[in-house]
């Protein structure tokens, strides 16, 4: 009996590819804001995973077969944190991917990544160009139809706002000037990230305090009787 047979060497799937998260502030803030907003929007669901700039490995045993979308959303998997996303273990492909264009990435986004996402079965592939310098427009969308990507028309409103509707997320992706944001078409409300939510709450509290102070000066404190006594 041969006792010198060695065990297979485990394949490592590194959590870093050595590339920076972003090339400039426009790209960085767009990525962070989108991840935060979508994470908050789906926070009540335990079957949605929102992430970005995380390595997705899509061929078992081949650590070179990887891609790191700027922003992506997966349905049907737990939302816990991960060092990497191993497609053969998770069993679910991202349903939505957003890439933010920059000088060093836009050609790959337009070429290799678009073909790869199509092959993997990513249902919606959206691109945002903060300056419009690389794509020739600020917003671009593709949707998987019959296994192939079909371009989605970008709608422009009277005030110049561009938007694409994501059937996968149930949200609008909107761009006005150099600002990108998500809007819930069911309520007409813009989605806020955690920082914006806190700022909105503080502003509302300040308005309430200001109104109460004005009413006290006028002797009209709610619930108070004549002369300000309850």
C-alpha cells in the first residue's frame, strides 16, 4: 500500500487583488453611497446580500477567475458579512451590478465585465459615469433578455434628471448633474443612507424645537391652559 500519497493542496481565494477601491472621489463616494443606501433599504430582509468591491470567485479551483463589482445585490442568500463570495458555495449570482466609470476601469466595464456578467446571468448591469467623460453619458443600463443583454432606454425628465428603472430592485436609479441617487417609485421618496437619515432626523428635531419655542413665546404651548398653565 502506498502511504506517500499527498493530500490535495487547498486552493486559496484571496480577499484582496491589490487594486485600490477607487481612483477618485467621485467614484469612491458613488460606490459607498450606493452600498449604504441599498444596505439600509434591504436591512429588514435576511435573504438579501448587498456589497461592493468584494471579490467574487466564479470557478471552483481557479482563483484567477474572479471579478469585483463596484456595487452588487444578491437575492436568496444570507446578508451576513463575507471575506469573499464563492459562487459555487453560495449558489446565487448577483441579480444587480453597478459599475462606476473611471479612467482606469471603464474599458474593462464596457468589455470584459459586460461579457462576464452576461455569461454568469447577472439580470441587470448598470453603469454610472459621474463626469460623462468615459461613456459619453452619465447613465447606462443593460438587462438580460433570453440570455443576452439588451440596452435599456434612459429617460430624461424636464429638469434634466436621468433615470433607469430597476425591475430587480424595484427602484429608480437617478442622476442629476454629477449626483446619483436611488428613488422608490412606489412612494416617490429618495432613499437616504445612514448619514443622510441621521441628518434628516436632526433637521426635523430642530424644526420641532423651533416651533415649540415659538409657541411658548406666544403662550400657545400645546396642552397648556390660559397663561401657560396646564
